[in-house]
C-alpha cells in the first residue's frame, strides 16, 4: 500500500456528544404537560453517540490504481481511478465550508474537520476536496502514484 491515513474529527465528536447530553437533560427543562418518554430520549442520545463515532473518522488510501476514502468503519466509501487524476494541489477549507460530505463552489468536499485539504482535479475538470491532517504526505503519495502515467 502506497499511503493510508485515518483522521479523527474532534469537532464532530464534541457536537454529537453535546447533542446526546441535551437529549438526556431535556426532561429537566420540558413542560410538565408535554411528557416525552424517557426511552425515546435515551434512544436519541444513543443514536447521537453512534453517529458521532461513525462520522468523525475518515480514512484515505492510495493503493494499486485507485484513490480511496471512507468514513467510520468503511461506510460510506468512495474511490477514484488514479488514471482520472490530472493534478493535486494543497489547499484549505474554512469553518464556513463545514464538515462532512457536501458540494462546494470548488467541488465535492469530504472531511471530518475544517483546515488542510488536497484539491484533486480530474481530467474532466471536476474537482474533489479531501480533508487531511497531513496534506503534504497525501499529495506526495498521489503524485507518486500518478507519476508513471504523466511521464509517458
């Protein structure tokens, strides 16, 4: 394997943790005439914790002929053939661009924390942003993987 790195996104874990605490503390602040079953609130808190753990980790791999990335234990997962990559550059994402998976002005963004990222440009011109806590190493690994193709 040419490259593999798992990044942990503490902001996501903290946000879902706070959500779980709110679910558990809600009965103390709820009007007495609108009771919510405690089991529903506990279930909501458990879902928040599980989602926080699943979505706060992203693994990126460069191996064989593909660039791969996935969240949590491997789902959802995505991949891109290295042959489709035209260029890779270092960039940054902002707090305002958020975290997770969504479309931005620069293309699809996949990250678990705002900050450093690589911008992958495909031969078609489409772009993908991959958040990384070691963007230079990731860029270098992709560049090495696509280098034999670009030398021809």
